[in-house]
C-alpha cells in the first residue's frame, strides 16, 4: 500500500496577506491624542522685576485643597455653582464696589468704545488636588467664559460665538470678553 502525500499549502502568499492586513489596520486605526487645556499665555513681561499690583476687588480667588474642596473668595462652594459665580463676577456692575472695576476700551472692529471688566479669576490648587477636580474647575470656568462670549455675540451679531465666520467679529467678541484666568503654582494650601 502506497503512502499518500499530504497536500502542501503555499505559505508564501499567506505572509503577503498578513502584511497587507497589518498595513490596512495601521492606516485605518485612529490614535487618541490629548490636546490638553487651551489657554492663551500672556505676552512676555518687559520688566520682570516690576511688581504688578491688582486691586483685591478685581480678583476672584478660587482655591482647591487636597481634599478636592472648593473655596471661592474664602467661602466654601459647590462645583456646580462656580460657573454662575464666575459669570456674575466677570459681568459689568458699574459703580458697585463688590465687583471688579470697569474700563472703556476702544473696539476697532465695532468702531466705538465698549465697557469691559477688569476682573481676573485667580486659580490656585493644592499639590494633592485630584486631576478630576482640577479639570472640573477648568471646565466650569471655560463654560462661564463661553456663555459670556455667546451672549455678547448674540447681542452684537445675532449668532452664537462658535457660529461667527468673520475673524473681525471673533476678534471683537474676544476683546470685549477676554479670558482672564491666572493660575498659580500648586502648593500645600491646606487639607493635609
């Protein structure tokens, strides 16, 4: 009885197919890339030794301790109220000493002066603050400025800020509602 030979499989084309599948998956797969938190940095200081004085009434102090507790101007606050507090603080309240000072600023794009708040939000956190709480605070502050820009854009142009197409209109809203958030170096500010 003669032994039958087993049919052979041509493995050369299998390697080619595996290589093509690998290339296909590499090309079609997307990679998540964290873009970070978008913040516009201030321009460089001409005289770094100069001590800049900001009036206390123009600063909203936001502190996060190592237990993720939020304090705004020395009072405990829930994170859900931070956005409303930031909007109220940065809104125009002329001649009210409990709110930031205002100044008239020439808005070239509109061809007229506009009353703008001198308010600044100062954010400081403890070294032990959780990343989640820090991001929640950043989100609330960003949402506050986004809402204020939307409102101003609707008043001026009848559109939300993100619907503006003209760079001139975007620049006008940015000058009226600048994002003024000052972040201090983390340190041990309480809790642990």
